[in-house]
C-alpha cells in the first residue's frame, strides 16, 4: 500500500468523522429545542379535540390523527437526543429501529393528514350540501387507510438497515444499508417522492387554489363569506406547514441517496448535500411544533376552549359552586 493511498483513506475517514460530528451537533440542539413545545402543544391539542369532538367539524378527526402522529415523534426525541449527545446507543436494536421508523411514519402521516384537512375544508366550501351529509365513519375509514398505507410504506426505511455487529453503538441513518442494485434504489426513491410528496403537494396546492377562487364568487350572505375566509385560512396554513417542513427535505432526499451511493459524484457535491440534508430533516421535524400553532390560529373551537373564560367553565362543577358561594358570602359581608 503506497503513501498516497494511505493519505486518501485518512482524509476520507476525517471527512466522515467531521460530518458525523456536525450532524450530531445539529440534531441534538434542534431536537432539544422542539421537545417541550411539541409535547405540550400536541397533548393540549388532543385534550381539546377529544373533549369537544362532538361540537366541532368533521375535519377535527384528521387533526386528532395529525396530533397523534406528531406526538409519536415527540415521544421518541429523548432517546434521539441521548444518542446524539453521547455518540452511543445503549437501548438495543429494537428501540433503535422503532425510533427510526417513527420518524418517517410521523413525516408521511403528517403529509397525508394535512392533505386530508385541505380536501375536507375545500369541499365544505365547494360542495357544502354533499360534504355535510358525509358520516364520521367515512373520515375514520380514511384515517385507518392512511395509517395502514403510511405504516406499510415506511417499512423499507428500517428494514433496509443492518447492524454490522449485535448491540452496536450506532443507530438511525448511520447504520449501513443493505446492498441494493442501482435500479431498485432509484425505483424506491422515485416511488417515495411521487406517492409521499408530489401527489399530496398537488392536492394541497389545488385545494388552496380552489378555496381562494371560491372567494371571488359573489354572495349576499355574510356568513358564507366568513366561512370561506376561515376555510382559506386553514388550507393556506396546511400549505404553509407543507412548504416549510416537507419541501426542503424532499428536495435533498434523492440528492442524499445519490451522495451516499457508489455513484461517481464530486467530493464538493457530496459534502454540500451531507451538510444540507440534516437541516432539511430538522425542518421536517418542526411540523410537530407548527401544527398546534396552526390549530390555534385557524380553528375557532381550539382558540375558544383555550381562552380564559372557557377554561374556567371547563373546571369541575364543585369548584365553580364553591367559587359562587364564596362570592355570595363576600357580597353579604360588604352589605
């Protein structure tokens, strides 16, 4: 082995270590920042939606499932933070694969349910009579179908990873991939991009355009105009979350696959992609914090239930009775 070959190997090893340290630093900071807001926001969202589901519109079923998907990712963040801070995974192979799997389940379940919310709000404006007669069982059926498709479609992410040795200290994307032919790899990436990203993106953009177009139609009923504005706000919020969180990731996703494959790419291209992809992956995780914010500013029921008077009314009856009696006694004393 000549000296130039040894130098080349040492340089490559140094670059890999440097990129790994960079990625661990980015992930540890970002996941720590979103852990508490994501946990509080989604638990609060589930409390509001489950407690008042009978009073809200049918689209709340999709919001409940979206909050569940976000909460699944948030609950796996402490283990991820430990790994990226300590550069070691002592929790076993099953926990590693489960956390790795939940990451992508959250992403594509969120994409699916954001598209469902957009379609439901758009149809409530475009076809109010037909949509109003739809049963909640149909919405639940769509949720079950979505979970099944997403759960099945995300299985290749953990199944294509392999542990070089039992109880290895490595986890997540740092585990080596099973050998794939170039044709199979390109097919899987293309299928994920089309079904998991491009089709839902087309749905969300189309719903935004149709809802905005409905506002141009003249109506003499002020309530109809108000409902259209509310629907447009919700659909545009879904589109905003979609564009901020998922578009950057799905741009770098095929590039990351190309950079990590055995294709002949320049070192500059590989380094640029390996530094950009972790940032876009963090943006994809940001949806667990942005979704509760979207609920608050676009759902009247959510905002109303979290307001101070409504929160006071949700307290136990005995506490309210005690407060009333105390007020009466105080008034008598002042008399």
